[in-house]
């Protein structure tokens, strides 16, 4: 009972109703005592009418009148004269006097509680106004034992009635809570348990049906979460399958490239000037492809290789990247610019930085070529006191909204037709491995600029997102 919502609601309802009845009980007892005393004054006044009609009455009649009025003495003040109308022997001295004329609620409650908790019988004087203005004042003396008994009897009846009301009210509220709240909540719990057994089954997603606004909002939030989770699980499954396929392809491709690497060794021995000029670039490209396949295999085994930091001449890497992209551009009206000091050396993994620059420059070339207009791609670098900054900019049409919304997300941020969006995701991951940041500095009709920030010292693991003045960043 205590561990269920409806059980606790039932118990709390009973407690609160009883507390409310107790708050009603105290003034009710005080009111009952006041009415009891006023009734005794009224009966005493009626009894005194016999003497007012006839100045001489027998002692037996006087005793009977006082016994019926349940008082010992009756005093009536008329025309400023105080007159003892009826009297009888008192068992003890008067212990207290109570004036009901103008008594406040606090005084009535205080006197009622004092009488209720005092079991000793006492004789008290009660003063009040006569009924129908038949005088200025009437007072009687009476014993308190019958008053206290009547108050106890009245209080017990109130408590019993309060208990019955509490139980009935709590039971009805219990049934209402069961029907309107507990049962719908149990239905949501059953949906959650069924969904947990097979979260990839879209048929188990909850359908909001509750008529209660708060519960329906909870069901709608749960539905949204389940839809997103089911989609994510399916996407992760597809990505896992794709990863396995890529690992297998990379394994076979690595073997093919290794064989091609053997042939390029012989090409290097050729005396043809054109071959001698192009052979080193071909060898470097095949070597990088082999390393990329090996890295892909390592990634498939969840063993992402850490960067091998060394001093790298940045101008040489940028020159290799631009030479490769210049060949890909063909006859398109596209120019390349390099603004890198020849002596600038960075502390990085040369293969990984090459991949980052190759992805960024390739994306820029594709963006400019797809626009059908001429353009320029520029790679610049600056050295600061504690970090290096590399800027890759183009004069293309800028990134579309879809790419901005899914920037650096694999398989979602692709811009070109057939693109997967992996290039930026790979570049970001590699730069983060260096402790640096890759951010989109700006994009628009005038072009796009990506900024690479590499630390000179130890790797900075905390990457803070930025978005200032239209600039988009990631972490």
C-alpha cells in the first residue's frame, strides 16, 4: 500500500480530511457549549415566569422548576434591580463565572477546551441576556458534569462522522486515481517494457492516446525519444555493416596497392625526364593510399592510431596537395594560391595533416567546379606564440543549409552529388587527435573559409564550440 501511488494517495487523503475535521471540531465544540449554556439561561428564564406571575410559590414547585431548568439559582435584573428569583442549595462554592454577552470566539474556544479536559465537576455562574429583552440581565448557577458529558458525546459523534466521511472520500478518490492516473501510467510502463525488449521494432513505439494533458505530453515525449532511438539503432547497424565492408575492401585494396608500389620502384629508375619528375609524386600517392588502408583497418578494429608528432615542413605538404588537385581541375578556370613561409614547420603527423588538407582543398575544388564559374583556392598559414593557424579558403558559392546543419557529421553533411560527408568528419577527427580545432570560419556567396588551429605545446583536449558573427564552429 505504501509503495503504490494510489495507496499513498488514499492514506494522505484520510489524514488530510481528518486534519480538516479536527480544525472544524474545535470551534464546533465551543459553539455546542455556548448553545448549551444559552439553553440553560432560556429555561431558567421560563422557570422564573411562574414567580413573576405569582409572588408566592410553594417550595416543591420552586424545586421542580429549578430541576427542570437544571440550575441552582436564577437571578434576573429588571429596571436596574437585581433580584434572586429562584434558589436552591448548592453542593459547593462557585468556582468560575462566564459572561456570554459579547464573548469572543477565542474566549469561547478557550473555555470549551478547558471544560472538556477538566473531569472534576464544578459549580459555575453563567451570565447572559434575557430572551426577547425581558430584562437587563439573567444569571444562573449550574454544575458542569452534565455539560462536559454532553460535550464529550457531541465530540464523539463529530469524530465518528468525520472518520466515515474521510474513509468514503478517500475510497472514492482512490478509485478515481486508479482510473484516471494509475491505470494510464501502468499502460505507459507496459509500452516502455515492451519497447525495451526490442527497441529496433518500430511497431513497439508508443502511440499517444491519453486524454490527460500532462500524461499525453509524457507519451508524446516518449514517442519522440523512441523514434529517434530506433532510427539511431538502425543507422548504427547500417554503419557497422558498412564498416565491416570497408574493412574488407581496404584489406584487399592494401594488397593491390602494395603490388603497385613494387612497380613504381622500377618506374623510378626510368631516365625519362617527365617520368623522373612525376614518379616521386606517384610513389608518394601510392604510399599514402597504403597507409590510409592500414588506418582504415585499424579503425575497423576500434584502434584509431594516435598521431606520430614530428617536425613537418608545411609548404611541402601543401604543394603536394595542390599539385594533385590542379590535375583534377583539368581545364576549368580555377587557380590555386599558397601563402606559406618556406621555413614554417609544424609539429604534427605528416600523413594525417596531408589527409586533412587534401579533404578541405578537394571539397573547395568540387564546390567551385560545380558552380560552373571560375574561382580561386588559397591555403595560408600563420605562426603565433603558442599555436599555428592554417586557412583554407575558396571563392565558391558557400555551403548550403543542409551542410551547415550537419557539419562534421558523417553520411549527413555531404554537399556534392554522391558525396558522403565523410571528408570533413575525418578531418575534424584527425585535428582533434592533434589537440587542435577545425572550424568553419565563414561561408557565404563570397566563398568559404575553414580554419585549422594546432597547438605548439601539449595536446589541448578541451575543444570549445564557437559561433561568432556568422562563424560556425564544432568540437
